[in-house]
């Protein structure tokens, strides 16, 4: 299934709330609103035509005070169908009211999203066990 095919299925399912496609990037990606993230991801996982059964990578980008945004990037894979998809969620870096930006967890959909702590921080210390698996 092509990127355009996947975007068309999402457009049919979510209408005006569908993710926006960016096909000009080196790797095409979909921009999903924070409010639609869980619903879109659940559709991507549960729809038999797509079956994105693996959240392969989650990472974050701080675009700095000039852009005043932060992004979370999700790389999804459908192992049986052999297709990949990148999702991007952008949030204000300094939202009004002084609260930190929040993006909903996808751990209820993919266990690989269930991290303890913040592994990309410099002060992160890996645990010796993770869900019963020896890590060190």
C-alpha cells in the first residue's frame, strides 16, 4: 500500500479531521492533531487493510524558542504487509497558562510506547529490568 493509499483511507475515515499529508519531505509523513492522535493510531492499527502492528520508534524534536514548537514523531510498521508510516504531532513549546505541552500516550495501543522516564534526556538512567526483561 502506498503513502497516498494510506492517506486516502484516513481521509475517508476522518473527513476534515484527517491527518495532513506532507509528500514533499524525503520520507513522506502525516501531521496529526493532538486531539486525533489516539483515534488515528487506533484506526491504523485495527483496520485490516492497514494493520500497523508495530510502533517501531518514538522520538521528539524541540524546535527552539524561535519556532516555539515541539514535535513527537512516530514510526509505524505493518509487519505482515511490509509498509511503514511516519506520523508527526506538533504542539506549542510554551502553551498559554504556563503548562508544559502534553501528548497522549499510545501505550494502550502498542506496548513499545510504554517507556519509564524520558530515555532521550541526558540524565536518563536505564533500569536493569524492563517488563521482566533484563536490560543490562
